[in-house]
C-alpha cells in the first residue's frame, strides 16, 4: 500500500432538509422531491435560490436528491421554510427524515413498471412517517420501492427494498436476502419490521455495506427468505441511459451529477414548453422528461448514449470538500476522451468514495502524494500505482488509449 492514502476521518453527517452541512465551499442544503418528481415551478424556484443564496452549483445525487451548494449559515437555516412552502418537504423534521426513499423513476409512465408501484411507495412512506422509533436509523439508511420495468429490478440500491416480482406480487430485499412473494401491503410491513430490528439490534453497519447484516435481520424478525442470485443486482451503469426511452419519455444526463442553476432552469423550461411539466430525477444522474415528441436540447447535459461521461463518477473534489486532496471533476472530464468503450472510471477526492461507493474498472484516489490507482475496486481499495500529479495520470491514460492498460509500461 502506498503512503498518503490512509482512511479519511469521518466527519459531518448525511445532509437533509433540516440538516444542512458545512463544506469547503460553504453550506450545502438538500431536498428530496417526493417520489423523485420535481415540478417545473419547483425547479425554477430551486434554481433561483441556488443563484441568489448559493454559488449556483447543484448536485444530483445517487439518491435522486438535489444538493444546492455555497450557502452562508443564515441562508442554510432559512432554506427549509422555503422548501416546505414549495411542497418540497414536510414541516416536521423527524417525519421528513423518515420518509426518505427511492422509487422507480418511471412509475406510472412505464407500462412495464409494476402498476401498483406508486401505491406501494405511498404505503411505505406513510408507514415510515408514522414510525417515530425509526428516527434512530443512521442518516444514510435508505429504503426503495422497485417496480422494475425499463429500469431493471435491482438497479435501485437501498438497505431495505420492496421489489416487484411480477403478477402483482412483491418481496422485501435486505442485504443478500429476499423474502417470500406477497402483496405489497405485506411486503411493506416486513420492510418496516426489518428496520425496527436494525434499530433494536444496535447495528453500526448498514445492510447495503455488509449484505450479511440482512441475513441477521431476517433471522431476528423470523422472516423466511432466500439468498439473492448475483444476476439479481445489475451494474449501476445500466441505469445511466439517455435518449428516447419510449412512451414519450426522454432522458438527459447530468455529467457526474454536477449541474448549474442555469441547466436546471433550462430543464424546467423544456418540461413546461414541450412536455408535461415534470422532471423525473433518477439516482443515475439523469433527468427524464415526459410528454415530449423528440429529444430535448439542454446545454451542458449529455444526450449521446455513447458518451464516456455516462461511465464516469467524480465527487466535488478539493474545491468543495475539506477532505479531498485533489481535483476530481476537471480531471475526470480531461480523461473522458481517453476512456475505452465499456470501461468505467471513478475519480475520488479521498478514500471515502462518496460519488460511487461500489467498485469501478479504474478508480483514481487523490492523496497527499498524488493520485493512487485502484484496479477493479472502490476508493478504499488497494492502491496499485501512484501518479505524482494530474499530468502523470493523463499521460498514463493516453497509454491506456493505445495499449489497453493504464499501468502499461509502469
């Protein structure tokens, strides 16, 4: 292991509407639109707030949330009132925190998505909002309602998911375990029971981080289940599709999840003037428009399904994060043209790997001595090569373009 790549100090928390977080570029605030759907009027409002009170930078996270950056402390404290008034959150902080979950972005639009997905999501949301004891769950603990369809079952990653099995049947999924096929009402009850078991067991590791935790929670609740097949968890890159999705749906990608307030305004304008007025946010850094007749054009967004930017993850880097040791987004953009087909790249400012906790073909990690290279692993993996600076990284990827391996000749 190379020096300068020790595990980072864990600071802060998972930001939420009532829990803004201080970063290197100011305070960041987060909103989680209900069911992942943002009305155009809400998008215009958020863009205006981002420009006037923040630094104009907006992140679309891997939980389909929006992060507005660069606020001062007073503006960050006032933001929840603005969001709640716009229908972007609940006034009760505990209820707002507990209703966090991912839902299939095309529920109600994609005929192949389970028709009762929205009803299932509303049922789970109500159960979570009413379960005050679940406020003890870790901030990053997540739920999902996965109706399948165009976005294959298993693409929505969460600690506890309620997943459609077809024919009106659902199963609860936790870690590596999948419960029996039941009605969605029963599956929702099982999901809440598993969450209560997590709290009661005083676990410190979430099921998404360690799948074996799910097995233990199944045991504690007395729930029968079976281990998930590996094929049941498709690669996250499969969700980052752009272009026509059929049924009047078109998707554009936010490069590396980082956009400007102007880009959000332009998306809202397209939704109002050409579509149904709704922006469907996905956890794969894409925005889906409905009711359109053709692929929209929004400057700065990715519309080419072959763009390497769809296979690159990067955090905000040293310009916005105190733990980051180097530039990330800029480096990732410079490397994009050198990335071969089907190869995924993650550029992380530190060992936490916030932008992409999973493994990638190539992961670059910024450290005190430069950039470390991890092959077929995540940001916390074994660093096999060390590059002194961005120029050295770029030179190595040029070799990759011609010879097929970043480490060729090293």
